[in-house]
C-alpha cells in the first residue's frame, strides 16, 4: 500500500477525532460571551434561564499577599489598591513582581451585575485553584478546598473542584472573592482553570454530565483491565494481555486522580503528595504498557535502545514513589520524554503494520490515534486553562478499538487452536484407526496359524515327541496372548466410540484365571516369578462377559509379570455385599504418586527397562478399567514404590437359581458349540487347504432338500470359508462357496439363492460393491445379503446398509449369532416366496363370474348357429379351465407351449364374444424348449384386453411376439388401447398394502425377478396403447429349478 495513502488516512482519522472534540466543546460553551474587564462583568442583559453557562475568564482584581476578608470576622476590610490579573492563569509574576514565584497567598475579586428583578439561584463551579482556596460570595464563606494560610505551617493543600449556590443582593450585585494559597506546586499558583457561572440548574446539569462521563469512562477502562487479566489467567499466557490490562488500569488511575472531577479524591482523599506520585507513576507505566502492547521489538534500531528505555522508565516510576510534589514536577520533562518516545515508537510500529496490511491493523491504528488525540487535547486544555465537560470518547474509542483488536486476535488464536485441536484429534483418530486396522490385518493370519497349529497338534499328537508337543502348545499359548493384545487395540476404538460388545452370562472366575495363567506361564518362568492362584474352586460364579473377563485378568496379570523381576504374584478373591472382588497383588517395582495419576490413561507406560524389553502399547490397564466399569464394577489400585502393587476389581455375583437352571460347569471345553467363539471352533476342526471348484455356467446343479436354505458364501480367505463350512454343516445348509465377487455374480443366476453371505474386504470387488450390484437386480426381500466385517465401527456398518445389505456380523463371529441371522433372513425370503405363491394361486383360482357367464352364453348361442364352432369353443373353455387349475405348477417353470396353449384358449373364448372387435397378431420366431413361470403371459393378455382395447367401442388389436436370442428370449404383449398416463405408469408396479388391485402385474413382475433377476418392462402412451416386455434367460432352461 502506498505511504501517501496511509498518511492521508491518518490525517483523515485525526480530523474526524478533532472535529468530534470541537463539536463537544461548542455544545457546552457559548463562544460569543464577552470578556471580563477590570474585575467587573455586567450580566444584566444575560438570560440565565436559557440554561447557558458562562466562563468567568478575563481580568480579575488581585491582591497579592493580602486577604480581602478576615476569616474570623467574616467582613470586608478597608480599601486596598488592587492589581489586575488574567484568569485563568498563574499568579507567579503578579504575586512577586521583583522575583516571580508560585509560592505565597493572595485574593481574587470579581463583581457580577445581574438583573435584580430576576430572583434566581445562581451557581459557580471552581475546578482548580492551586493549591488551597476559599470562596466568599457577598462577604459570606460558602465553600473551601484545603486550608489557606499566610505561612506554610498552617496551610493544608487540597486542590479539588467544588461548587456552590447563592443569590444576588437587592441591587443585583454578586461579589466573588477567592482567597488562595500555594506552598507545594512549583509550576504556578492561583486560579489555573476557568470558573463557570450560571443558573443553579444549568451548573448542576453540567456537573452531573461531567461526573457521569468520567465515571462511565472509568468503568469501561476497568472492565477492559479485568477481562484482559481474566483471559490471561484462564490459560492464554499472552503477555500482551497482561500489558493491556496494565494500560487500562493506568488510564483509569489517571482519569479518576487528576482529570476534571477527580472522582477518587471526592471519596478517598489521600493528600497532594500521593496524588502527585500515583498520577505520574500511572502516566509513565501507561507509556510502558502501551509500548509493550505493540511489536516494537521488530524495529531493528529500537531493539538495541529498548533495554535503556526500559530501565529509565521503570527507574523513573520507582524514584517517583519517594519524591515530594516539587521534585515530581521537576521530573515532568522526563515523564513527557518517556511518553513521547513510547508514542513515536508505537506510531512507527503501527505505520509498518499498516503498510503490510491495512485491513488487519485498522483497529489498532485507530486506537493509537484516538489515544494520542486525547493526550494532546489534555495538554492543550491544561495549558490554556479551559474548563469543559469531561470528554470521554477519545479514550473509550481507543480502549474499545484496542480491546476489539485483542478480541480479534484472541478469536483468531482460538480458531487456530480449535483447528489445531481438531487436527490433533484427527491424527489421534488416525493413529487409533491405524492400530485397529493393523490389528484386524494381524488377526486373520494369526488365527490361521493358531488353527493350523491346533489341527496339527490334534491330528499328529500320537506321532509327535513330547518336546514337539510342548513347543506347539507354547505356540498356541503365545498366539492366544497375542490375540488378546490385538483385541486391546481393537477395543480402543470400540470404547472411544461407545459401542463395546458386552454379552453377560454366568461364568466362573477360577478356571478363567487358570487359563490365563497358562498363557503367561512362559513369561513368569523366564523371570523366576511364582504365580499363585488362590481362588478356591467353589468360588461363586459371576454375571459377566467371559471374553471380557479373560481380557481384564490377562491385562492385569500381564502387567504384574512385566514389572516383577522375581517374587510372587498372587490372585485372590472374596465376596462382599453381593459382589465378587478379585485381587491381583505383586511384589514388583511399584509406582510413585505421579505414575498412579497417569496409570489408567491410554498409551501410558512406566519408563523402565522392563517396559522397553517387554514392549506393549500401554493400553491394557486403561481398557481393563473401562471394561470393569461397563460391567458395573470398579478397578482400584494401591502401590508403594519398590514394594509392589495391588489391583482390585469387582463383578456382580450371579443368581444362584440361574446357575442351577443352566447347569453351568467349570470346564471351558464343555461349552456347547453355539457359545464358542469362531476362532475356538476353527481350532478344533481339520484345517486342510480348501479346494473350491471353479464356478462356471456349466456347474452341475443338484436338486437338494427343499427345507435346506441355499446359501452363497463369498470370501477371499479359504480359512474363513473352511470355518464357515464347519459352523454350517451340509445336512442343515446347502452351501456354495466362491472366493471373489465376480465369481458370485457369475453364478448368481444358476440357483434361486436364499441368502448371500459376503466378506467386505476382498480384492478387485469389495463386499459393498457386490451388494450394490445385487441390489440392482434384487430387492432386500428377493435376495437378502449378510455382510461379514472385521470392523464394527458405525460408519462401516452404515456403509453396508447404504450399499443394500440386510444385516451384518462382526468377525470373528459366534456360531449362534450367524445361525440366528441366517435363519431370520432366509425366513423373510421364504415368507415373500410364500406370499407370491399364494397370490399366484389366488390369481389362478380367480375366474371372473361374468367371464364364465359370457363363455357359456357364447356356447349356447353357437348351439343354434354352428355346432362345430360350439364344440371348438367348449374344447377351448375346457382347456382353459384345466390349465388354470394346475396348482402343482404354481412355483415351477413350465414349457412355454403350455403357457401359450392357455393364452390361445383364453383368446379364442374372448374372440367368440367380441368377434371383429378383437384382433390378435402372433409373431413367434420359434422357442424350442424355452420355459417360463406358470401364468405369466396369460395375465398380461387378459390385462391388455380388459383395461386396454375393450374400453373402446371399436375394440383393438393385441400383438404377441416371441424373439429368441443367443442368451435370452424376449416376450412382448402389446395393444393399441387407451394407454396409461405417466403418473399411473410410474406407480403401476408398486405394491399397496390396502389394495388387491394390480396384483396380477405385480405378482408376475416379482415372480419373474425371482426366477430370472429381471421383471416386467412397461411402456405406454396415453391414447395409443401399451407395451409389456420381459426376458427369459436360455441358460436357465436346462432344467427346472423350482424347489
């Protein structure tokens, strides 16, 4: 930005601020008033009732080193020759003509002449008479400030503003006498500020306005100081906030101590000495604070000079604390120098910031200019002695803009902090996600290794040496331990998202601890640690999730073994208040108070060599605590550094009646298959390499028992397929297994599948994509899809449902869970199939009475006209009824010739009735052994006649076309009837629960989809006719697939 533009902007701002100040001055001062001459002021033509206020500026009578009124007698003394002195102004020359000095005493006198006919109350407002004064009106003492005296010993300094009310004498004369003394202020004595005169109401009104303005400014400054200090203390340790608070406080002190009404001294007068000290210290510190609120250290030349300025500033403030007023006044040049340096440096800093970016620093610039404008005008008014109503707006604007700048900076920093926090949170989520994904990737190969090892151990145990058996058992033990560690990583995400899986049932603690000890025995033996399971075998059972309890016990015992080099680890249990308490105590290294505070935080570990050697993620204790709390229990710890630690967790005892009813045993091996985790099932079966024949169009289809659900299983991992084959035996399920989504799509039309079970994470085509492609052809009820996922996060589950899945199961699955879900989904499919069958049977059995009557009437009519035609019509009617009532064909594919025979019979009957109004065109290009679902073409023909052409008196034509292609045949029923409008056409195949109309088309459409994957395609134009088309795949006609 050009410097000339910035300078123009600076000048413009100053002009605006100055204009506002001048406007304020003109509002409270009459610029046309006359001056006082020779101690007299004629106001008989002045209208005091209009609320105007006069400044008693001009030539007053002055009597140096004399009192006009003796305070003891309170009466005028004899005539004394006066001098004339300019008010406002100092008396230094007038008091001591030979040697000017501010120290001494004297009297001022002024005679005011007002209209005696106006009986008004007048008031006078005296702002500053250095440094003690008395006010007499017509010889009476009305008010004073301090104690005047001829000597310093009897004198008391007190320079505070005051006002009083009075009336004129009978002649309209008001004689004002102000007797003053000064022995402390070395600048000047006497009346140094304008004295205001007006009606009582006008003076009171202006005084209130001045007090209120000054009080308002002070309150605003204090608020700024307080909120900046609060922001600093709340955690945002930005020192500029502290200096801004100091600046606001110093400005407040200067405002209430030494400006106009001097509010502080009106309540707590502390004497002129401390008044001088505090006001000037506040001035110096305000300059220092203002400088600190800017980036002044960015100025290269100032960076070297700043330490000197800092010492001089703080040193001056410190020295002032011990000086008397005359000495403080001697330091005024130093004060002004320090303030000027701060102002110049601040201006240069602001100027540089504005050059870099005006918009971002405009408030800061405006604040500084308003502040400088205020101080400049304060000096002008102080030097001229003008007395005006306190003008607060420069300082309010300055502090407001500066506060707004800080607020803006604070909000920017808050936004940046929030963004940084969000970034850190995302990174933390990514870290947890990475660990969870890694765990999922590790679980499958780990389970494969465990399954294979278990199979070898089970199959070859009688051939293996004892050492080999022990080593294989060690592999299994370490693998199970690794599984628990991986589960910890997965549980981190589950617990963070609040969706952990807890399946409580009656379990025994003692065998669980024994099993965990087997996994940890190797570690304990390496460290020479003795582990004692002191839980009795008859310890009562608890109500908990067995897998989670295993996880808790393993984590606590693993932690104890990790931090115990030698000694004893004991596991005990006791019952108290209906709860079981399990205590795990070790004699390890123990923990200090600091570690105990951080113990249950995720990823927290003790910084010891044992930790680094043994590894781990620091998740076990955190997860254990959360799992115990999910069970409604507590996990507590006590520890002494160097002596060991004790962990105690509680679980709810099981109901003894439930134990007896369920006959729960202590043996894990005695659990029924449906309650065993899938990895345990897999480890007990023979896990040889899965051999899956390639799925092609020539796959032989075997007619299986109709009661067995036909399942299509898709998973790229042969081990997972083998496990599912073990869970779903062939005597209960008809399984077909493929290893990719493409293979599944290739054989999707070879059977009428009851359910597709698909893994999500597969190469080339994921389970999501496979589901979406299935949904393009089949609805949720026509072909359910069950997804197997290794992740149970809500967004993954949601993605599955969006893709079109009916349900999901998290791997590793439990046998009872997957069987229950399969049963639920296949039951839905069978219910839909049964509904379609019943609808088709209803359509088959539904012959409209008027159709029968019309057919019989036609037979009767032909008996008198043409017996041969009558016999042919009877044959067609008999054939129609015979085909209509073949209920065994309802869920089967029938040769198309049978369906066409039914259609011909129906058309011949209708043609005998409608004669020339009904025309039929056949376009059949051969059909071989093509098969179609029973009762599909005839309902379409009947619908075309009833709702199409016969709605018109002239009738119409029906076209029945069959085109056979290489892969499929296309069958079309077309009429030139009334047609269907677009709205009705879009909803014609929508099923309505409260209506039986349109069932024929809907049922035909859904049965075609069930058999061939595609339904009816209907096109129509209102007034020209309707065309209904469907496709039949040739490859399905090698046999009847109905079950």
